[in-house]
C-alpha cells in the first residue's frame, strides 16, 4: 500500500500498488492472498476504501473490486469499499 499511485488521482488514497506474482507461482491463489492481506491491513488502519489502477481489471473484479473510471490507453481505476 502506498499513499498515491497516480498523479491525476491524488484525491484517492491509499493505493494498492505494484502487485506482481512470478509466472511460476500464478494461478495458485498468491495474488488473491496478497490483495486480501492489503485490504485487511487498510481496514485495520481505519481506511474506508482502497484504490488501484490496472490493465487487467478482471483479476480484481473477481475479488469484488469495482471499476470507477477508465482512462488512458485501456487503463482502469478501481476501488473496494472496506467496511
């Protein structure tokens, strides 16, 4: 998690950024565990939302993230409510 990950969206915070899983470990639930850990950490810190941008929204949609804007060359701004 970082405070901000996109110059044009400074009003949104905090951000999930730079999630990467090595190809030999993909499709094993590793990304899901990383994202869920970040969500729990943000929730424990009292955050109400978490944001990210991605070229592959289907990965995050499967984890209940919502597209809130499309921008640039097929990039998606997404968030999740942390209630």
